[in-house]
């Protein structure tokens, strides 16, 4: 009799398990509604261009619209905040550049916690930065430039168009014990015009914003950051090749983040869809035109990289005594 009761109890438990499991199996697949991809910068910029090509292709993968929403302002903080306060249901993401990690080092009272309020999804793509000077300067590479910058009596300036490129310039200035003056610009276009005209001695900037001046011969690319030469300028050496190892992991990155409590399976779904899309031949070609290469790393790997990148910028901020203002 006891055995019969035990068996009956086991059958009841099995039935309960089946009853609990059934709704999960019957749940709607993700996604079941449009997804919003917030770009916290102005329309028409490099991040926006990548976001729109990405969203078109993700819409086909998910069979749901992926809508790009531009929310510029405060170096990306305004749009990024809107994602931090969004429902963590897998339907709102941010596509940001490195300034997302640099902002807390240079800006006081950010209205969110960069690490507690966000979780990384994946790095979409990355692009090297370039060290550039006017072609009227007698320097063909970064070592030539360094020799000139260290000559007694020479007073050089380096320009940048936002926080990330400014920090890379600061990095070069600090590690080489130079006394160059930092000159901030409000955009890549006026910066490159002044470098081409010899008003500002050197710039750290994107390959894309400087390519027309390089092609015309008005600007000399002295070196690029990153671990390998870029297809856009295959004859230009990397900083690492020339002995400046500190710059081998310095890239402009385009990355997707989600609200912190977004369920892991939804993060994985987005990461896998992005990796599929960016490795399609047409998307690779689009990224190449932006001087970028696809990445698409896993959620786990990307979040580890985020920690390493933040440490790089934080250590530099401490070294140059950079304080948030």
C-alpha cells in the first residue's frame, strides 16, 4: 500500500512539472514587437550610419522593425540615460562609442551609473585612430614628429574633436614627456581644416574625417592605432610597429548596451543576430568604408573587454591628473 501511495505521489509531481513547463514552451518567441536602438548622437555621423545599416538587416533577421532613434546631447549622456531608465525587456538598446566609458572620468554628476545601470551586449565594430599632421611639416611618421616636438624652441599643439580623441592625444603627450598644448574642437571638420592649414600641429582623429585631406596631400598620416595596419591606408605603420605599444588596443569602438537587468537569453539573441549581420559581405563592405572592422563578440567576452578598456582610460586619467568637471 505504501509503495502504491509513493508511486501515486511521484505521478502527481510529474504532472505538476509538465503543467509548469507547458506555458514556458508555449511562450511567444523573442521579439514580438519593434526594437528601439538609441543612438545618442546626431543623425548623419559615423555611429548613426552604422546603426541604420545594422537596423535594416536586424529587422529582417528578427522579422520585427528595429528602429533607430537619435537622442543627441551632452556627449551622448542624454540619449544614454533614456536607455538606462528603460524597461529591461530586450526592446531598448543603445549604440555608443568609447565616450560611454570615458564620460564618468571627465563629467561630474552623470545621471546614471555606467556599470550598474548597463550590461554590455556586443561590440559591433572597431576602427583605428590616426595621428595626423600638416604635410608642410617635415615629418613622414610619428618618430619624425616626435624628434621635431622635442627640439628646443618648438611649441606644438595637438587637436581633438571629442573626449576620446583628446585622451589619446593626452596619452601620446604624457608617455613621451612632451609639453604640447591640447586644443579642443567642436567637430572633426574644423579640426582637419586647421591641421591641413598648419594652424594646429597635430591631430588625433578618425580615418574617415581626414581621408579627403590625406588623398589631396594636405595632411600626412603619421601612424594609426591598433594591432594591425588598416586596409584604408596599408602603407601607414601602426604605433606599435614604431615602438609605441601603449596604443595597440586603442580603437574607436561601436558597441551595444542594454539596461542592466535585461535577461541574459535576450542579450544572447541580440548578440547572435548582430554577429550574423555584421559578417555578411555587404555589411563588411559598408564597415570598411567607415574604416571599421566587424567584431560581434559574445556577451561574456564583450563585458570582460569593457572592464579592460575602462581600466586603460582610468589609469590614463590618473596619470595625467584628469578630473571630472
